């Protein structure tokens, strides 16, 4: 009996050691792909959440960096240099890009690379964007932090932005303010648990806009926000530009006529005010949706490239 107990004890110890060793290997493997070190955010009631400054991450084999102002763009001083032309992109997760697209492949950085080559580094592109933002978050951000001396401010809107309400910060594994205790813990809380117990909830607030027919009242409220944004930018003697990235999701397609009406109203207002409106709808529609988007909203490398090329063509034809 004693020998049997000893044998069982040794077997249990060996099993425990193996389990611990496997757990360590699993944790290290997850760390290798970037889990355990997500993009971190800071919270401000004026504009919800925004990426934390000075992050340098390697996640899912792509680079993600934020500068001293929390922007996913190259380092820049707050004050503009003599002879420098600044373009400030403001938007949600579309210009921010996903953690599956490398820093240099998101369209604001592609635009920066092309214009830096064409204009010998006299053009600086800034990317003030954050997942989940609505037009009211974006207005709150520039009111709080200014436009960083920009000569041109490009507001990036997608289809669901046309009715989206202010996205207040909500605690979520999607927008962490501190690192998780372990990579294994992040895998469970961010990727496995929600898909098992709360399917469909692990998306940014912008994608949580209620499905169904777009509300005319919500559209009117957003329109007033966009007007206020244009007025704020104009008061800082900068050019206001709208870049529209269409959503190609099933719920949008179901009520396409209503969304198209909302888009046309925005376009008509922009035309009346002399606001340049860069609609990417035809550019995107010319390619396979599966090649352009991850999910009908967020862009793959091809989608980012299409937007960058279209913007550069427009910029070079219209730069003043």
C-alpha cells in the first residue's frame, strides 16, 4: 500500500510539473505573437478613450506605434515648422487600422510616405483616431487638444458614423487601460469567453450602432455635429475635408436606400459649403469586398492602399 501511495505521489508530481511546463510554454508562445501587451488607452470624458502615448508594440507580427500625442503616426512636434504643410486625419478604427495591419500599411502612413517623397518631407501627416469614435467624439477631441497646427483637417467617416451617438468609454478587453495579468488571460477574456458566452459583443462601439433602419433624428443630430466640426476647423484657418469610407455589412445592405439618402444629405451639405468630399464608395466597389475589408468596415492592406492612392491623387490636384 505504501509503495503504491508513493508511486501515485510521484506520478502526480510528474503530472503537475508537466502541466506547469506546458502552461509556461503556452504563455511564452502567446507572448511571442503579442498577446499580453495590447494597445492601451487613456480615458477623457470629452472624447471617450484614446490610445496611450509612446507605445511600441509588435502584435500579430505587425508593428503598432503611437507618438507622444497618442497618435498612430510618426513622431512630430506640437508646433508646426516653417515651410511645413500639415494634414491631420481624425476618425475611428478605420484610419487607426487594426492590429492585423502593419503601421506603415494603414492609409494615413501610406499617404505620409508618398507625400514625403513627392514634396521632400515638407508634408506631415498626423493620425488622431481611436476605435469606436463617433463624429461627436472627434469634435470633442479637437476641441480639447486642438488641430496641432494643421493646414488641412480630414474627418474620416464611415456609413454607420452617419447616425452614431457619442461613444463614452466603457470598460472592455477591447479598450484596456492597463495590461492584462497574462497573455493566457487576455486570450480568454478578449477572444474566447466573449465568443462562447456573449457572441458578437467584442467589437468597437462604432460597430455596435443598433442594426435596423437608420434614424432620421440621429442623422440630424450627427449632421449638426459635423457642421460644428467644420466651423471649429475653419475658425483655426484650416481646410476642412471629409473622407467617406463605406461600410459593406449585411445590416447596411438591408437598408441601403436609407443609408444612401443619409449620405446624399451629407454630400449636398458639403457641396453647398464648398467642403471637399472624397467618397471612396466607387473605389471600394471596384474590388472584391473580401479583399478590401476584414469585416465590411475595417480595411485590409488593399483597402488602405486604395484610399491612400485616391487621396494622394486628389491632394496633388487640389493642394493650395
